[in-house]
C-alpha cells in the first residue's frame, strides 16, 4: 500500500507541476473552472501525502480494520480520500481455508476461491502475527496462514 500511495503521490505531483506551468505561461488562472481544478488538485494531493505519513498507519491500525466476533471475521477496506472505510464484510471463520498475507495486503480464500482481498497499511509480518493472535489454535489448524 505504501508503494502504491507513493506512486500515486508522484503522479499527482507531476499533474500539479503541469498545472503550475499552465498558471505561469497562460492566463488560465483567471478562469473559474481552472481555479476549481486547482482546488481539487490540492485536495487530492493532500490526501495522497497524508497516506504516506505515520499518522495514517496509526489511525488505521489492524484492530480497527480486522475484527472478530464469536464465529465471524469483520473486515473493513480503506477507500476514498483520507480515512474512509467500507464494510464490514462478514466471513465465517469455519469457511476460511487460507489467509495469504503480503506486504500491505491480505487475501482470504474459502473453498479454494478468493472471497476477500484488501490493501492494509501493515507489513506481512504484522499481518501474520495479528491473524495468529486473533484465531484460536483449533481454527488455525483448519486453515493456512502465510
């Protein structure tokens, strides 16, 4: 997620450079639609930069995005600008076959099919450790976590 957010921030910054050059070399700054475009760019760029900060990781910790009740996992996805989440997506723990963790993402499989995937602001080591702490020993024996 960090790499993707960094690439998005660089792309948005490049677009900002183009807009800045247009401000300098053309009279577009006098146009109301161009001023609105600049305001939109500022909003999007600030969102991209915020997602690169440690504050973003702190506010979106794993315990807020992956929760458990007695027999189900509640999973939330980060979407949109800043800290907006969607969900919860409910998955029965007994139906989960495999949890595949990567750097900044997780894929959950049931019946050999991916039923949920999302990007999370966490490393693979933290994701595996969190799932190991979240599930009971009996549940961990019936699935693969890697």
